[in-house]
């Protein structure tokens, strides 16, 4: 991966993950996805996160391993963000949000698998 693209992927991950965390625990829920149902916004947000984490991992490990790690990591991260809402009185932990996050992750993973092709590999690991 070209150095410029690699730096962009790193920067995107360093910005995106904290933004998801902030939006997940802030007491005033911003109207970022006005017009979208909550579960659609969750699915899209975590689908994008999956793609970013996959792109971050791909140069270091083979495609299948990058996909597995991205899926596991992003689902875990979504669960952690949702669990942190327990400590925010204005927010509530919702299983529906966790499911929407996971569906978004799964859809991104299936799309990445199909788009990158079963024979493609990245990196050496």
C-alpha cells in the first residue's frame, strides 16, 4: 500500500474510532443521521468502521485474517461503547443497537470478502 494511502488509513482510524465512542456516550445525542432510523445509522457507522479497520490490518496480514480480526474487533468495540452507556444516565444500553452494529459489521465483511476476491492476499502474515 502506498505510503500516502497508508497514512490516510491510519489517520482515518485514529479519528473515526474516537468519534464513534464520543457519539456513543455523549449525553446529548446529536442528530447526525437525521432522516435515518437509529438502527440504520448504527449499521452504517459500524460498517464503515469495519472497512477502516480491515484496510488498516490488510498490509500486515492475509485477507482472511484481516477480515476476521476486523469483524471481531469492531463488534467488540461496538459492545464496549454500548456498555459504557450504562454509566451515562441520559443513555441506555440497547440490545437492538448491538444487533444493528453487528449487522452492519456483517454486511461490510461480506462485501469486503466478495469485492477483494477469495484469492487476494495482503501482506506477509
